[in-house]
C-alpha cells in the first residue's frame, strides 16, 4: 500500500487505478474523522445538535467519496493504457515487430546485473542489402527484413533476445555463455538459419549475413561498450571478407586509428591533400618502352607524413567517400593522359563501392567527355571482390564499358579467391598477377608452374597478362625467359612518380622514337 501511495504522490502513471481510488477514499475518510474529532472538541461539547448534523454530513461524504472519485479512477486507467501503448511503440520496431535498440539497451543492462557468468552479443549484418533496395524496391527490401526477423526468432532459444538495431542490422543476445567456442557455434547456427534463398513475391533473393560476436563481461561490462565490441568484430569480418569474427582487444586500437582517418579524410577532401602518382607499365619484349601508366592514390599530410592507401581506402569505402575520391582521381588521371602520347594508356583503380553507390557509367562518360580522352586509352582495374558481389548487376556494366572501348583489368589476381572461372564468366581484357606470385616463382617451382599456367590460359582466351611487383633484375629476366607475361610493372623499371615527371618520361620516350624513325627513314634506300 505504501509503495502504491508513494507512486501516486510521485505522479507515476504506473500506479494501479484501483489503488488510486482506495487510497483517495481512505484519505477522505481519515480527514472526515479528524475533522469530526476536532469539531467535537471545539463545538460538539457545547452544541450537541449541531455536532450530530456535522458528523452525519462528514460520514455520508466519506461513504460517497468513492462514487465521486470514480472519474479519477477512469482517467488514471486510461492514462495507464495510453502509457502502455506508448511504451510498447517506443520499444518495438514497427516493421519487424522485434524489440528495437532502446529495448536492446534495457535488456543488456538487465543481463549485466543478473548474469555475472556472462552472455554473448551477436551483431548480424545483411550483406549487400542496399542492392536489394536499389534494384527491387524498398517494399521488397522490407519483406526481406521481415523474413530474416522471423528466421531469427525461430533460430534462438526462449531465453535469448533478438532485436532489430536499425537498417539491415540485427542483434542477438545469447543467454548464459561459458566459452568463446560456445558463442562461435551459436553464431554459425544463426548464419546457417538466415543465409538462404527467400521466395518473396515473384523474386528469389539469396541472402548472406556477416556476424560480429563479443562476450560480456569479458570484452565489456556496459551496454554501449559491448555493442561497440560486437560492431568492431563485424567490421573486421567485413574487411577480411569472412562470414564472422570474434572480438579481440586489438580491434579497439584499430578502430581508434580508423576513426582518426575517417575524420582526416573529410579534411583531406576539402584541402585537396589527396593526389595521384603514376607508375609506368612496360612491354616485356621492350622493357624500355612505356605502354601504359597506372594512377595510384596518395595522401600526404600537411606535416609531410603519408598515410598508406591500404589504411585509408577501406575507411573511405566504409563511409562512402570513396565515390567522390574515385571520381576526382579518374578525372585527374584522364586529364593527365590526354596530354601524353596517343599510344599510351592510363590505368585507374575502381572500388566495388563505386559500382554499387554511384552511377558509374554516367560518371565515366561525363569525365571522358569533359577531358576529351578517348575511351580506348582508359583501363579500369577491378578486383575479384567486384565480380563476386552480384554477377547479374556487374556483368551489364562491364559489357557497356567494353562496348565503349574501355579495357577491363582484373587486379591483384592470385591474392584473393583466385577463381579462374571468373575469366570464363566475365569478358576481361587483362589480368594483373599479384606481386606474391612472382615473389614465390623465383624460389618455388610450384609457384612458377602456376604463373606459367595462368599465362597460358590467358593467352588462349585472348587476355593480356601484366605481372606486378617486378622489383629486381632476377624477376625481370625470369619473366622474359619464361615468356609468361606481356607487360611488366615494378620498381625495377620505375617507382611511382609525380604527374610532371611521368609526362617528362613519356615525352623523352617519344623524342627517342621519333629520332629512331628519322634515322631509319634516312638510311632507307630510294
């Protein structure tokens, strides 16, 4: 009773309406008794008749109090119902009907207090979900999220907790976990349950998820920190191309560095700290002749230090700023190439994000028109991650680019999935063999045989082979002797140089070739 009374006087809408009425009636009755006693002492002793009338009036008032207080009861009841609905709406995701991030935070706080033995948090992200929305519409994307939510509900135990964190991300709280192996096994079961093909309306959509896992209180003992740990594990899995990762403490240091780079990129774009350098690509049979130049992105800070592309490009891809960075790089590379000899091409790297987050075809056409560069002088280098993303989406884009006259090069071949079937499935003009292959080929017969095999297959299907990482004479002689490359690139021939020096190198090459042609024409008999 005392707790109910305190809740009422504190203005809490959680108080029971019946308790409110009872307490109000008791208070009125007590006041009536107190007033009766006071009146008896002061007036009733001297005027008994008046006292009986007053006492009767107060007694009747105390009896009728609940009747008059009934509207208060109804008002309180309605407020309580309204409060319940508002609370439910505030803590429930309207699309999937799962608990939302607010409910998740409360659930984590409760478990941190009540489960000292620990639990696991699994951050579940739907891969390439934006592509579903963009290609099939948001109504299909919503249907996918509802289907995934239903799968998650049925794939966890009754004491586990499932919430939609936002967008295409879900969080599963695994109850009472005693080991990392147990959490990893649980995450694998979730992945197997959710990663399948969904038949929605007239579409069949293949869904894959990536999961980041963290343990509480081992990795963190606050709701925001445990979610952050799971999110860091998810980011690690995404960046490595794996299906899931378990949080490790060093991920926090990497995240701190990543945040610094993310903030710095905004400044770098505004202050144009990003620039291009150019590395020549030469013919194997004529290693002194430059036939193409690769444009490479560099980030030089105002204090003279440089941040490696391997650090800032993944961050730019995650934030989406790679779209603007890539457009600027492509335009600058095309402008430079337009001033080079007409038989020299420029190669530019294209991020997978540029394919999915921008109208890449329109951008390339606009830049070629603006710079005046012929499409036949442009090579676009893509990685295998582009090809495995979505063949039905990527193939028409690559076909249109090749129809325009642009050459498509498969970069870093052999460093990732190394799928030869990509060479059959997609029309590709060139493969660039990764540096690791030639490094091993100098000492390993097996690696050399792989290089020979790739070169033979590429030659038979009409592809050019470029070997990267040729940084000494031994490698250059090996490739020339084995004849397993058409083009060579590496420090042995030239390090990346500025646009000015690249233009000087190409101008000098053209002068030398012109002189040789003049000599030949002079010696030619009439």
